[in-house]
């Protein structure tokens, strides 16, 4: 059985898109389409002619297909920030022919949101960090403090000396519990020797995320910066794909699952956070700035 978008051929007007939706069994209004364009779920139509009496704008064939895909996925994830991941992923994987960069920037803004939504993004990143850092001898109090501290600092979008010291203390209590490391003077580094996870590495990542949050909340992410973040994302994915089997084979203990192969769904769900980290690195890391000086 064909999917709804597989029957679409050629560009079409807004009326054509509404007809596509009705033919596929979706009850949709024009105002939903215009709202989705404003939020980056869809791109604006290409204008034909100028002035009064000009023909209605045309949406590309790929955008018509994207519209039907979004309608299908809306049943399982009705909130716009979740739906915004779809055009963002398509842009990263398939390029501007499907989703232009101007649309991808709007989609990223919709995914990130503001207020409670952006705080939830920071909290999700904090929990992911905890999974990587957790030591079996760490206390539940220390784990809770780490998530709370990382969320607070990244949400505020600033890494002052005081905040850095506070985060380092919270990280150390989970990563190097005093009950184990205080008397020995040892320093913990986990994971393979080619890619060790240390406290300094964690603090650098936290600084990047905090800078990215500040940049996003201040609406300072440009199409050019987003294009460079895409280049960084794609190169990182290629390099990781080559290294992952060896990293997984040489990693044991609590981090044994850190380098397991992701499913397509997991890759899609991580797109937003991966791009945010990339933006943060481009803002804070001279090395990343030099290597990705130009957008794709």
C-alpha cells in the first residue's frame, strides 16, 4: 500500500496541498498550512508574477510530500516542537532540495522553543550527561544535584567562573565520588584511550551547550552559522561511524553501551541536541571555528 506522499507529483498551490490532505483522509484548514510555514515545518511558496492578479504561489513537489508526511506523523506527536524535528532532519540528511536552509532555521527555533520548552531541552541534555558520567558509588543526591546544576547553567546560557566551579563540583561528586577517590588521589578517565571522558572534557561540553543556549535564546543563530553547524554535524557523523565499532569493542563496564549503534529513530530524536552542541562548539572552540569557517 502506497504512503500518501508517494502519489504526489509536481509542484502545487495551497489549494492543491489541501486537496492532497483531504484525499489522504486528513481534515486540514489553510490556516494550519500558513502557521506551519511561519514555524518552519514547511517552506514558503515560490511566487509567480507580481502585483494584483498574479497566480498563486507554488509549493515544490518535495514540500507537498513533506506536508503529507507531517500530517501522518502528527497523529503520534501532535506538538509542533516534535514535528519540527522532521524538516530539520530532512535538511541535514537530504539537503536544500527538500528543505532550504531558511526553513531549517525556523524549524530549529520551533524545536528549541522558549521558556519551559527550552528548559526541557537543557534538562534532557543533563540527563544524557549523567548517563555517561555515572559512577556506581555516586549518591542519588549527587546525581540529582548534577542534573539540576547542569540544567540551570545551560538554561541561563552563561558560564561564569562561579558557575564553572559549581558545575565542576557537581560533576566530580558523580564522576569521582569522594568515597572512592578522595583518599587515593587518583583521577578517573573512562572510555577508550583514544576518546577518554574526563572532567575537563565534560566542562568544555557544558560551556559549549551554555553558549549555544544563549545564542539560540538571543535569536543570534544565522543561516550561515546553521550551515557551518551542519558541516560539523555531518563530518562528526562520518568520523564517528568509522570509529564506533572499535570504540564499542574496547569499552566495557558502565559505559559499555555508550558506543552502541543507534537506530534511525534514535538518530532523528538526537538531531536537535546534536545541532545545538555543534552551534556551541562553533561559538566557543577556536579549533571548530577554524575548521568550519564556511558553511556548506
